[in-house]
C-alpha cells in the first residue's frame, strides 16, 4: 500500500508538471499571437487539463496491473491537476511581474471600458469606486491565488468525473 501511495505521488508530480508546462506554453502562445483576450480560446485549457488527467489516470491504472479504485483514480487525478495548478500560479506571478508587467494595466483599462459600455448610466465616481475594488484583485499575487483556488476546484471536479469513468476494480470472487 505504501509503495502505491508513493507511486501515486511520483506519477502525479510528473504528469502534473507536464500538464502545467503545457498550459503555460498554451498561455504564452495565445499571448504571443495576441489572442489571449479571446474567451473561447481559453476553453482549450480545460481540454488540455481533461486529456492530461485521463492519460495520467490511465497510466497509473496500467502501473497498478490494470486495476484502480475510485479513490485511487480520484486521488491521482486531483493531485495531478493540483500540481499543474501550482505551476500555473507561479507562472502568473512571473508573467505579470517579469514577462509582461504592462498587461495588468491593459486589463484594468479594458475592465473600465467594459464597465462604461455595459452601464452607460454610471457616473465617473461610481466607476472610480468600482475600479478601486477591481484593482485590489488585479495584482500578480492576487491573480495567482485566484488561479490556485480555481484550479483546485477544477481539480476536484475533473478528478471526480475522470475517476468515475476510469476506475476498474478487481472482481471479488475471481
């Protein structure tokens, strides 16, 4: 049992790192192509996560002689994506502080423009107050924390769904 837990952690670390790096490269690609603001392209990140977890759990099941309980599959899927989430959060800090520090200002400007577009009756004072609150959450560290929280929730959901389909328990009477 102990070596099974160790194998789970080792495989989750390896596969989570691969998924995290894939997500980082995808994010950088969107930024370089200047399409990082296209919301529909962000959904491919979920596809990367889903496919990555399916492959990770399948690999873990194969290392377990083809068998995996729901708990083992869930644990592996969750840990794998949690590792990817940690890498993503670190990337967010590095990206917004070192690679593209001006991106935060662009995001703030876009948020303000959208606020005026969606609510033209807002006064300048109301927008100023709303933007002061928004700016609190648009710092590299705050965004990294939000990424980590969101990825943890996504890890729970995707891990549970994948585990339900990928489990293969030993027959009791064989």
